[in-house]
């Protein structure tokens, strides 16, 4: 069904602020929530955080008091949306349990985007990141079993496998090798731009979460694992943001952000089965319509035609669904691949890269927490934790011994 966000009626800006009583939502029950309801919550929290921070950056680079006021007004609503969403996470959910949710989002979101993105280079970059976050899920799952005695499959709900990806220890590369080629927004399919923006918001939130909450972990090894993976999320944010077309103006970028929020809330409103959560997606969609239409009007006055930037009717919805077969296919083909400058591929097809080895030697000089956590769980639980739902690992060298 086609949905034109420029035409649908939204909630007027001055009616968007909610009282505290409404904002302090009742959290979900961590034992009952559907993994993909949680995934939608995690992603939309990241998207709202990006929305608020982007708007602050825009305001800091803007010499126009009227537009600054407009940004402040919309941003207040974005901030409330973020609070309503993030406060759905209950207080009895530990940061490590939430972390499992974050990496499940990274895996199943990246796989969906990768399988559907029109641009082949962007697909290559997504697949590259996919195998790294997939490995994070395995490392954190072992930490979870070892420290809290919980199997992550309880949270993942048999939608996502837990087994090694590209080993985290090998993901540490020189910063120059994280920067990719950017898309040409005028030639790129609009879907490509929305996909990049969405994944970037998710990865940035993961980076923020680990950098702020990794230090709340008690055991030294877990603290180290958060540090190590937080640094990979820094690499991921560098990688994904470099895909964006840097010639996009601030106002065009604001428009893209609001359009993306409309598209995501609309996607999730359609899919959400949880009767307590669905009305939140619907309410927020109705707010976003006004955000989008307000920016569109300002953009037109500045000579930017919104419909030339984004399609009048929303593209097909983003979906959270099990991606086991897709991930297995990419694992089998690309687990050994590396990056050099903007190229990604099997090591033998990449240029000679001494800075990769130098970075590896420096950072992994005394081992790495991501390896220690597996060894330690093996000695504590008898074997490492995996949840392979469709047979043994597709890569012979990564099968359990
Ligand atoms: Fe928003
Ligand atoms: Fe990750
Ligand atoms: Fe990541
Ligand atoms: Fe918005």
C-alpha cells in the first residue's frame, strides 16, 4: 500500500510534547518480549539519538535564528521520542543482556540491508561489517554464559545463530583501511541512502553504548571485552559514515533524517505484533510526518526540491527477520576477507599491506580479551558456547573442536 509522507496529516508541532506521566512508559517484560520487538526498540532508540545529535550539530553550524528555533522545537520532540523508546527497556535487564540485543540487531539488520541494497559496493561493505558483528555476538554470548549462567539463545529466540564470524582479534586494522568510497546521492537509489543512514545510526548507538556502559562490568575480562569491541564499533562507524555523500547540504541532510524516521516508524507500525508497543510506532510516525513536512517547506524556500531527493511514496518496509541462511552464505565465502584502503576482498587479491600487520602486532601484543573469553569459558563450562541451528559451521576451520 503506498504511503506519501508529504501528504498524510501529522500531529501539529505544538501538540507533540508529552507530560512526564506519559513519557515514563511501562517497560517490557524481558522474559516475554519478542526478540524483534526488542530489535525495533533498540534500532529506533539509535535512530532518535542520531536525530537529536544531528540536529544539535546542524544548529551549531547555522547562522539563522528562526531556523534554529524550528530545530529546537522539533528536537525537543525527538528527545521525548528517544526517552519513550529507550525507557521500554526494564531495569532488571543487565547491560550484557541488552548487548546481546544490540548485536542481534547488528546481524539481522545488516543482513537484511545487504540482501536488499541496490548498490553492489555498498552491499560489499555491509557484508564485510556483518561478519564482524556476527562474531561479537559469539564473544558476548560466551561472556554471558560464563558470568551470568544464561544462554543467549533465550534472548535471541532461535532467529539468530551464535558461532564464530570473522574473529574479532583479526578485525583490528589501521584506521586508513576503514574509510570507504562514498556514494553519489544523485545517482544512487534513494533506498541506498536510507539504508546507510539507518545502519549508521544503529552502529553509532552501539559504539556509544559500549563506550559508556562497558565500564559497569565487574569482572576484568568482561571490561576488556567491551573495550576491544567498542573499538571495532568505532571502525564500523568510520566505515559506514564514509559511504554517505559528503556533498549533501545540511538542509538536505535534515530532510533525509526525517524521511528516514517516517519510513522506519511506518515499517515497524505495520509489522509490530506487540499491542503495547504498536501504538508508540504509530504515534511517532504521526509526529515525524510533521517534522518531515516542516523541513520540506524550509528546504523548498531554500531552493531544494524534496521530491527530487526522496521518493514521494515510502519504499518497501524494512523488516527484521531471521537471516541464518544469508549469514551462512557470506560466512562461507568471505570470512577470511580483509580491507585495504577502500577495497574489500580475499587477502591474496588485496595490495600488500604492512600497516595491517603492524596494527595487529601492536594491539594484540599480549593477546586479546575476545580470545581469552572463549578460552576461559571452555575451561569453566567444559566447552565454549555456540548455538548452531542449521548444522555445523559452514567454514571447516571454525568448527568446534
Ligand atoms: Fe524522531
Ligand atoms: Fe558489534
Ligand atoms: Fe558493529
Ligand atoms: Fe523527526
